[in-house]
């Protein structure tokens, strides 16, 4: 007897085993994410904003409604929201590492990348203080600047309110374990999180006393890769020496990456890996980026996106039109000003745009691939219906003519040819697309893709299944 049956479409991505044994979880989600309603949304693309900064990497920081942008050449720019650019480089940011920013209560932005700490106060950058340590990380906390000393277990602090004054005796040692500090972050609760490869220490200000800081607790897990350390309202996160993305809160740690741990275990180059918080369309995610790692397509760059509430993962990729293959999602940092999220990209700054589904003018394919569904046993699919929100422009008008593609892999014999249906053409308002019969098989795997520059929300999928009797 034939019947309509739901295809397991709204499952989470699971890359922790070979996809041939997946019966419910999804094998791939690219340039999209599982939304709270159980459907799949396309992730917004990137519009060029400023393209004149030079360099191959840009690190951005939001300050007073401007963007402070530092290139990998060490030059510093102030970028206005109108796209204006001012070169404010007096002293270059040196050290060759990722740039860590913070700001103080007297209107200065401080920057550290492994060399001397640089400040921007006024119209040009200067050295913060010749007595401050050379540092990869600097943070402001309640009237103090705190910086870790590179390649040691020590961190130094400025005089309170006097950010250019650093006493050589104003130093503490994070010595719960004898190893160098690699990262520093400040939580929204005014806690200092000091990370080493084997442990994390939490320090905070003393209400009174001769010394301004005290250590409250330490964990038995550390942060192996310095720029994956991030602290927000929900906890502190980082990648540990077991290649797990872990959340620290109190003295408890909890792995967040179990669904994609095989992907993380397979990363062949963790250099310059970084994490950032990003919120798009009201849904908060963490970006976990390994820019120098080889991805599953054999090109460089792995970018993972995690829904922090539900711990659901997906991938972001760019597209090389010349080679016709997926490449790294081309961002090196992000910052938010109001409702806009800006990204540091090669040569400049871009902005995430909810009505754009290209990356810096290039392709941005949205793809979802299921596992091998065998719950119907030997069966025939006589009809497929896909429920979705078709693409509309920001003003509500129909998007340009576009298509959505579907192809099937029956009994793991390999994917057949793509089948295409119209998506978002003028006058189209029906939410269901029908695809017709798809053949006979014991197991079914489907792949759906949209490559055109149109929004799309995939809601559900049903198959009209006839169970076979042999």
C-alpha cells in the first residue's frame, strides 16, 4: 500500500562516521543551517564594503560606530559606515600573529599580535608603552590593561587608569601547571580567562587588598589553539588538545563538537585557527575556522558554523568559478555594529547581507545531503514533494528566474543526474514543488542544491512510497 512518508530532512549534521551508515542524520549541510522551526535556511552571503586596504588578511574591530581594520602587513585603518577609509598607521602592528583588540575607558584602542602593543588614540597609532611586555593578547578589565607575556606563564597589568604605565613588578604567574600561557579573554562578568594547552585559569579583581587580581579556580583541560578561545554570556569556549571544541563554565567542561569530531580529528593544519560569535537572522552561531586546513574537496580552508543553543553544525564554503570547486569561505574576522555584521576579508572589509547569496560577487552553493534512508525496506518512490519558501526580493517581489536541483543515490550505486525545477520565478507563489517518481531501491540518499543568488527556506519533504513485496 502506497502512502506519503516524511523524509528525515530536519535532522542535524553528523560527520562522525562514514555517511553510508547514516540512516537519519544529514551527511552534509553547506552554506545553510537548521533553523529553530526545523527547516533549512540559506546562510547570507557577503557584499564587498571596502576593497582598498591591501594585504591578504584583514582583522576588524568595532569601535564608536567605526571599524578599526588591521591588515596582515600591520597597517591600521579607520573605516566609516559610509565606506570612507582613513589610514591611521603611525606605528605598524608587528608580531605576525592574529591581531587581538580591546578598548579602554579613555578612548583608546589597543592591539597585540606578538610584538609591541600598539594603541590608537587620536589620529595615528603609537606604541602603548616601551615597558609593556611583547604580547599576543591584551584585554581591558575594570580600569586595568592586562597582557600575557609571550612564551611564558606570566601576565602583566598596567597601573589603574594609567594605561601607558607598566611596572615590572606588576605581574602574576598562572602556574597551576608549569606551561606557557597562549591566550587571554575577558568574560562579560569581568573575569579573566587565562588559557594554556593543558589548563584554563579564571582570575578576577579583588575588592580590596595590595594585589588587584586573584585566582579563583582552574580546570583540567586547556586550549591548544590560542585564537579559538572565546568568552561570551554562555561560557568560555576553545579547542583543547584532544581536538574537541569545549565549553568551560565554573570548573566544568563540556564538549560541543561530538557530531563533527571526525572532521576536527582530520584537520591537517591548525595554524591560525580562530573562533568568533556571529548572529544572523536572530540566530546565534559560533564560527570555528581552520583557514589552512585541507577540506573534504581537497582545497584549503574549513569553516564550521555551530548553533550554540542546539549544537547543530554546518559548513561554509566559497566558490572558485575558474576551477568549478568549493574553496575557503574568505573571512579572517568579524565584528558587529548595530544590526550589521562586518567581516575582514582579503584586501578589505565585507558585510553580511540577508538579501545576498553570493560571496564577494562569486558563487555560493547551498547544498544538503541526507544519509542513506532504509526505513521503508525495498520500496518505490512514485512522487516527491518538497515544501519550501520560494525566493523573494527584499521588497516582496519575485526573485529572478532560478532553479533548485535534486539528485538521488539509490542503494549507494552513485548519484544520478541532477533534476531541476523552477525556483522563485515571477508569479510563482505555491510552496510545494513536485518531482515525480524516483525509482526502486532498498536505501535512498538525496542531495538538494541551489546555486542561484536567491533566498530559499526548505521546510519539509515527503515521498509517496510503495513498499515492495518480493
